[in-house]
C-alpha cells in the first residue's frame, strides 16, 4: 500500500469518527428538543445542581438526559472546527492518491 493510500485511509477514518461524534451531539439536541416540546413536565436533566420538585422527579423517571452529555456552544464549535479540518484533510489526501490507485478506493462524499 502506498503512503498516499494509507494517508487517505487514515484521514477518512478520522473524518468518520468526528462525523460520528457530531451526529451523537445532534441526536442529543434533537432528543432534548423533542422531549421538552412534547412534554416539558415529563423531562429532566440528571446530574445537575438544580433539582426539580419531588412530584416532577417521578414524572420524569426514565425520560432524562445526563447533563454531563450536554455540550456547551464552545465544545460544539470545537467539534465543528475538527470536522472541517478532517474534511479538508480527506480532500487533500484524496488529491494526493495517484489516479490509477483511486479505482481501489471509495471517493469521499461530503
């Protein structure tokens, strides 16, 4: 395997990992949004300093998101920056693969 192909495969793997991390954040955001919109009285965050009244705790059992999984805007922005860098790395690595070797690889799709 040529160095160019190895570099491309490594860049592609990193891009996929960062994309998966971003998709996980999107899933959490969508879940919180959906739950609060559909049933604000039946949703809570666990592991927070601010508690809910006892009656609400029972209403939200099983329908909560761990606050430790909630990302700040800064953390999301950092992940977006990593995603852009990983995407650019894949593009550059793909362009470095000789044309005759590309037939053995999947062209990146963004």
